[in-house]
C-alpha cells in the first residue's frame, strides 16, 4: 500500500526486454535500506525490486502490466514519481493507493492559473463513473483531489510545491497518465450494483 505522496523523482537509465521488461531506475533513496523484493511505486505502478546498486534499483515488468499502464512509452531518461511502500506508523498524508493502475488517462489541457497549473484529463469511459468532484485519484502515483468532472473529462489543480517535488512540472497535452481510482469509490459502486 502507498499514500500517493511522492518521496523521490527517479530516472530511467536502462530498459531491456528479457522475456519481461527489465527497467533500471536511478534514485536518491538509500538503496542499502531497500530489500530485494520490496515494492516501490514507480509513476504509480507497484513494481518489485529484483536487483540493487548504490544509487539504482531494477524492476521486472510483465507484459500484462505494460498493457494496462503507460510503461510501454517509457524511455531512457524519463523521470518517474517514486514512493516506497507504506509502513505501519507512517503518516497517511494522501489517500490509500494500491499501486494497481486501473487505466490510462490522457492530458487534454494544461493552463497556468496564477502560480498553479490547471490540468484536464480524459479518463477511459469505463472508469469515468468512479471519478467525482472533490474525490481522490492517483495520477502517475500522486494523490490528487479532483476539482471538476464533465463526462469523462476531469480537472486537477497543481500547486507550485507539487510541481517542484513531482514530475507534474513537466506535464504536456497528449501525455498518457497512469490512473488509479479511489478504492472507496470502487467499493461504493460495487455495493450500488448489488443493492
């Protein structure tokens, strides 16, 4: 489990197709404190550490994960939002995030509003019903509050701090973004179906 509070920005330094996709990510984390098999959310995708070095870790990504996320577009040099798994006693500053991406949203508008940036995204039609104004979503691993919703399009406001400590300062129209809907919204919808 994760909180959606990004604690590092990593950089992809190597990609290899070896049956599964193997990705090397350079990090500012103290890798001496990372166990083999640890889970690290990388742009919101819960990935398992399979190798470690002094300032990097490797993950192995299945074809299923690549098909459900934006990982197919990852390239060497791409910056990633990183978060280590939640530990008992950690502050839950965002919302409960599983690292299991539900789909890919597309950035359709980026507009500066004062020091903040308003971003509109189009969710896949089958996920749009789970997104509500003032509800939570995780986008590329970042816990965010939805401002408005119109059909499948929803808006997020990024304050300067968020743009500085995540990759959201680099956002552009057309970007494919990993979308994880709020777990609570998923269960409320399921309860409504069976009621």
